[in-house]
C-alpha cells in the first residue's frame, strides 16, 4: 500500500520501543524536535519562505514550473513582519529588492501569498475564479462577511449578490440618481469646515460625511452632519471596530497550531460585536417592514422587495447591509 509523504512516522518509531522509559521518551521527543526543525529549515530554504517551500516540495514533484521570487522571512513564521505597520510600503520595497514587480511570493506562516505591482497582472488576478475562492480570515467569517459579496464563496449565491449590487447599488443610473444627495452632504461638510475655528481634524468630518452618505443610501436615514445622533454614532463605532478586526493580522489564520488559543482576543471581540450588529441592523429592517407602504427606495427597501431566487433571508440581509456601508464610504461626495 502506498504511504503518504507526511505520514506520522513518529508513531511507527514509538511502536518499536519495547518500554517507555524516561530515557526513551526524552529521546523520542528530541528526535521529533530535530526532525521538525530540519523539515522547517528545508522548506524555508525555498524562495518565498516555508509555505512555498512545502508547496514546491510536496505538491509539484516531477514538474518544472517556474519558482516565483520572494523573501524567505523566518523559519515557520515566514514574512509576518511585512504585514505590520504600513504593509503596502514594506511589500513594495520587498518587490523592488527581489526584482519581483510582476509577481512576488512570500509566506505568512502556513499560508502562501502572492502580490503584484503590475496593474495588468493585478487585473488578471482579480478576474480569476481562483481569487474568488481565496482563503477566508477567521475574523471575516466571525463577522458574517462570508455572506456578503466581498467574501462569499464563488457560486450561485455570490452571483446573486453581484447581480443585486450591480443593479441596485453601483449602476450608473443609481449613482446619478443619488448625486443630489451626495452634493447636499458635501455642502454640509464644507459649511462645517468653514465654521470651525482653530485647529481640527479634517478626517473626522470626512468620516462623518461618508457615514451619512451610507445611512441615506442604504438605510434611508437622513441626518444633518452638524447634529449628533445616537444611531449614527453607534453604527460608526461598530463599523470602525469591525474593520479594525478584519484588517488585523491574526496569527491563528496562518499558524493552525495556535487556532484554539485566541492569543490576540480577536475571536472574543468578534463574538461580542456580532450581537450588537444584529440588533442594530435587524431593528432597521423591522422598521422598514412596518413602513412597507412608505418606501423610500433605499437599499433596505430593495432587498425587501426582491422575490424568487433573488430573495435573501433576514440573516443574509443583515450581513449584506452590514458590509454595504463600507462600500458606500468609497463613493465620492459631490458630482
């Protein structure tokens, strides 16, 4: 019978020991550590680091595929240091250093990663079904992003979400119809800036204006920028915390043997955030259901009006609306 390369050979070695004395146990553990260290260094030797070394060694036997250049990083850990503080600049510098602007490979623990500094290659990657099925972060799954268009697995459900977004969120007709709304928010923003005396942070005003644009388009809530509103402030806090958790480098995503420890408390924070999101967004959906005869034609109304195969469950609607607010932050204000 054929034996896999990565079999548990240590168990075979242990079975040959007649007695498990303290010296045999220590020798067995020492042998295991030495073998693990040797294998880690062997994989680390390849360009791109340990994850790529394992891939090239175990998955491509007998092939002559070109090896992608990239930093080795550290044994076992790979190049996790590249993802801390201004990661885009560090990755760009590494790509220049390795002359790997078209494609550069590096490892984040056991995860293989590729980046490109070439727009044509980036376009090809983003349009690939392989990219659509990329691994999902633990925080993205915990925060329900797996049911929204950005992280949903490629298939019927993802195509349904894409069709809904293309028709009701990002179509030229829809963007033109909300131009006056964005112009009004931009005017309020300019007035707020003009009325401020002394030093102030423009970023806070921009964030508030962007959130207001989202609240109008997605939830149909119209608030003045100069006034404070508990619902808007609560949503702003939830969005900020959600995207902080999503953007954080989670060791458990890339080092499976740390999966059950939650050293960075990311899983704990996600489990505390989701009930708050459910309560807020579900409350807005219920309000729209009660006012079914007074539709404002915002995105909540659109989702509630869908029928047939496009109809989403309440949980899916919460996930889609929760993620849609970030997409609207990317839309420019004004015409």
